[in-house]
């Protein structure tokens, strides 16, 4: 039997959307703009796979440190280490 260790393993319930929220999100989620130093929540949008951060960072909060193409660079505390995460804006929500 083959060993399956893809990037979306163990995400059956974590990346599941509510019944009435299925489908693509609004365009405003794509054109979000953040300033360097802003705090953002990583909430993976399962209907858009491109630019999705690793499942380990789903639900975490990080700080914007820059831009890379269409994606944003974040720094997130993971245990004792600071990790740099690259994520597209569809998977980010500004902290209020």
C-alpha cells in the first residue's frame, strides 16, 4: 500500500465549509491590501487552493512583513520558532 502524505492530509473537517458558504468567495477577498506590521488571521479558503498556507497555520495570527508577487509574507510564532509563511490574500483576514 502506498504512503499518502500530501499537504492537505488530515484536513477533512478543518477545511470544510458551511453549507450556505460553499462556492467561491467575493472578489473583495482577492484585492485586500495590508500594511507592513498589520496583524492578520490565517483562515484557509478551501475553494481556492493556490497560495494556501500549510494546514498547521490555519487559525493562527501573524504579522505582515512584506509582499512577494500577489502573496503576502507573514511571520507566525510556531512553538519556540518564528516561521515565515507565504499566503495569498484569500486566506487572510485582518485582525480588528
